[in-house]
C-alpha cells in the first residue's frame, strides 16, 4: 500500500497570519514531518494537532494528521482526520487514497475499494490507487480485477516512493495474482522484474523464493 504525505506548508486560513505565526507554523510543519520520518508517531500526532488548531481549515494538515494517527495505531481517529480533510477538500484524490489505506487496516475492504475508486475517478492517471485497489481485489479473491488494476498501474509513468516505486509494487502484486492462478513461471517473471526495479524490495524477494520452491517441489 502506498500513501501520500504532504510535506509543504500551505496556508488556508481565511485571514493571512502575521509573520510570527507563519514562522511558527513553518517550524511546526518541519518538526511534524521530521517526527513522522523518524517513526516518532505520537510526537507527530501531537505536532499535527497543534497545526490544525492554528489552521483549522487546512485539508493537507488533516491529511498528514490522519497518516500519523494511522501509523500510531489510532485508526478510528485517523478516519475522523481524513473525514475532516475531505470536508475541506472533497476532490483530493490523495486523501481518498490514504482513507482507503486506513479502511484496509480496519478490515473494511469494500469501503476501501470505494475510496480507491473515488481517488481514481478524480485522478485517473494516479498509479498508487490502482495498486492499492489491486491489493483489495486480490484480498477478496477477485483475481482478474486485481490483475487489471496492477496492469493499469504499469501503463502509467513509474513514480518513486516508499516502500518501492509504483511499478515495483505493481509487478509484485501481479506476481501474487499469477501465483494464486497457478501460473508460476509468469509469477516468477513478475517478481524478478520487481527486483530489477528495486533490488532490495524484500516482499518481492520473499515471493520469488516461495514461488520458485513451489515450482520445484515434487
């Protein structure tokens, strides 16, 4: 799964804040981003809460708060944060993509699929929601739909990111679909392609090893 974290400071207050407030906001955003990057999720949550107190209408700040809450294991609160974000920017595909991620973690796959569909309706050239939708389809046993979603991601330009690029994750996901369909040689080729793109992507390496063992077993 891939999420979108907004790193830039955008002021959406009805009134323009004074220089001291703007400087403080800039520092808060930087500190919150640093805490998130360092895995200090409780600290990141605290900092984003301070940001939204100052910028109560900032959809991007609520989006980032949602990510921090999700990483801290506070899924219900993350859901509320994304709801707030969408109330201020209901046409933001990135927020819908992140909402889908939380819904997946909560086991609400149908709702997650709807969130990814909404993200793609708003931004059909965004690769990550195709991969995430593919993961949902695969989890529900809808393998043809999953394969189609991964291939859609591969038809779009590759985008780098964590834990891997969009094409890396699409090849890995497609490999898992082919593995489940019993197409082991094709699955191996997909895992190998994922590793060519991102050599240290451990899920693809694990899947490649498991599929090769299955192919070579008597």
